[in-house]
């Protein structure tokens, strides 16, 4: 697929996916959604890619859905007759992107360089880790535009009380507030954002990729289930990891008192 609104940069097992509609604050439309889904699938299939970093070009991470129109001129507007199904499962829609990122067999880091609003907020929460510039903001602003919304993944981070407050009042959260509520893992100055994010990405890229994938799956699937079900997911991750080359290397390194040299297999 030829990418029109997505930049792909690969370097030493790290693939950076850059939303590239800076004139629209990287707002999502069908085309960019389809491109991002395609790129994520390629990253999942590519054994050389061990970490994915998602960010935006210009001064925004992602301003949400493009309210000026989702369809590209000259391209077919393929839609479901059911508008609710269209919202959730329509071509290139952000819920599909979040599902694909959470199912991806490699860690996904959001490098939040600017505003992450609406669907952009949800994209950020759908990543596994988030590093945020201290000048960026997060928001679900729909009520101020007369648009209904839900909480998506937000209540898993902050509980229903704050999720309800932010959905109804639609405040713009500062980076410091986002960090305080656990929405992001680290907040750094904008001029250090890339350095900090890539440091984390390199650490993950040098890790046991398959083991990280099993761990990620156990956490995603074990969330909000009874403990005994969560234990099963954890047991599955432990058992699967013991079949990897990196497990054997980790044990050898521990016995030889040296850092492990993981190969991601």
C-alpha cells in the first residue's frame, strides 16, 4: 500500500509510525486509518521489528476524527448500513486500530508530542506505554461540541468516577495531570521527548520479544476478569515463555552472572 498520510521509519528493530496530516493536527480519516492498520499488520509480521512507536507530525499527536469529513475525495465511501456498526467497525476506524495495537505481538509506545484529543486520546490509551511532552494535553472534548461519547479504556485507568467527570465536563488535562492519574508513564520536556521515548524503545527492543508478547497478552486479557481466570492467563504466559530461546538464554545468563543477550525468539 502507498502511504499518503503515514510516515514509516525503521531503525535497529524499532519502527516509528508517524501520523502525517500536520495541517489537520493529524486528525483521523478513513485513509489514514487504513494506512495505519496496514502498517501495524506489517510490523506484526516482520520479525525484524521488535518495538513500535506511534507519534504525530507537527504540533499534535492526534486531534481525533476529522470533523470536516472522513472520506477522501475520489475514493469510494464504503459504509455499513447500521451507523453504530459503522462507528465501531467501519473502514479504518480507530476502534479497529486500538484492537490491533493491543493484539500486536510487540510493545507499542505512544510518543505524545502534542494534543491527544478525542479519538487521539483513545489511540494513546490503546498503546502499551505512553511518554508525553510536558506541553501536550489530553481530552475527550465531545460534550462541548454537542457530541455524545463513552469512556472506552479510560475507566480502566481512573475508575468510573473520574471517567464520568471528564466525559461530561470535557476538561483539557495537562501532562502533569495525565501523569498523576496514571494515563501516561512519563512526562518530559518536548525537546527530550524523542530521546526519552527511544531510550525506552531500545530497552524493549533488546528484550525477549516473544516473552513480552505473551506477557502483554496475559495482561490485556486478564484485566477485569476474576482472579482465577487471570491466573490462567498468567500461567499460559509462563508456560509459553519457557518454550522460547530467550528463556534458556535468560537462565544461562543468570547462572553465569552476566547480562542476557536476547534474540527475540
